[in-house]
């Protein structure tokens, strides 16, 4: 069965960085992209970006562009999301999610927004 | 402020039907058949309920259905059950930014 298992909760100080992992199992890792979605306490879902596990291509949301890096390690079927220069409003539960398909046009591919499997979530707290 | 607009809350009695709307623009909901809907219970990860506007993943009850007209997508739940009480989010690919956008979420209360 498909599973996405994320790393544990983190507490960070403002200005620091955090790296969250997402280990996939139960499917061919390189056949699907991975998106990262976060949810601040009591708030809605916010898409942060997407990485193709096939070729490592990425597409980031404008809001976090420049502070986020998404990578994959195909040898361990693990995706990573690193967020730098943390601020208090980065406090949230961070989810990885499998894109059940990509949307491709003009030779480039992107997340379709169709997330069929999700990790359990990782709480990242940013506090001085 | 979310890119897609949903009502903050809806409610219905067991057995009734409810519809949640999701209004976007011609650059997202109106452009592509890439609208999905998610159900989220408190403290849990979201669950995909509808994709491609109206398709149900295997295992999702046929009480859940989706549709789209112009720039507005809708999720209808018929035969409401107590376990349907949750937050629901719409989601769409956005052409102008080649990104994914969510609605602000709708809290469904089963009375």
C-alpha cells in the first residue's frame, strides 16, 4: 500500500532553517511528483511547490520562492523540503502529498493539484 | 486571502443534500478541468474526494459529486451522514502562475 511517512516535529528560532523529509513506499517513486502543502494553525491549505521525482524539476509558489528548496533522493525514495529564513508565520503543519498526475504543456510539466496520498504532517513551530 | 472563494460554512441535516461552491477565474477554475476537492477531519491529513472536476477516486462514496460551470466549481454531497462533518477545500491548477491554488475552506456541519 502507498505510504508517505514524514519526519518528526521541529521547533526552530526565527531566521533558522528547517528540512522536512517524506519517505515514500508502496509505489515506483520516480513515476509521480511530490507536492508540499502547509496549514497554519486554524487556517486553510496552502500549496508551496512541487518536484518531479523523475527528473528533479521544481515549481515553487511565489510566496515562498527564494526561501524554499525541494529535492528528492531516488535511492531512498525520499523527498525533502527545506525552508530558510524562518519567520513566525511559517509555523504550520507541513504535508507532503503525491501528485496522481502531472499537467504538461509546452514541454514543461507542473503539479495538477490532484493529491491522492498524503503524509501524516510535520508540525514546524517557529518561536524565539 | 485565498485565490479561490468558498463559503465559510454550510450545514444540513442527515439525509439532506448540500452544495459547496468554489469560485475562481478564467485563469484557474474556468480554464482547465483540473479542479479537485478535499475533505479534512480535525487533526487529520486531507483526503482526495473529487478530481478532474467530477471524477471520484476509488473508495469514495457516490454520494459525493462534482461539477463545474464557467469559473465556478461545485461539490454536492447527497444523503448527508454524520461522518461527512469536516472541512472541505477546492483546489485548481492556475495557468497564469503555473501553480496550484486552494480555496479558503468550508466547514460542513451536520445538524
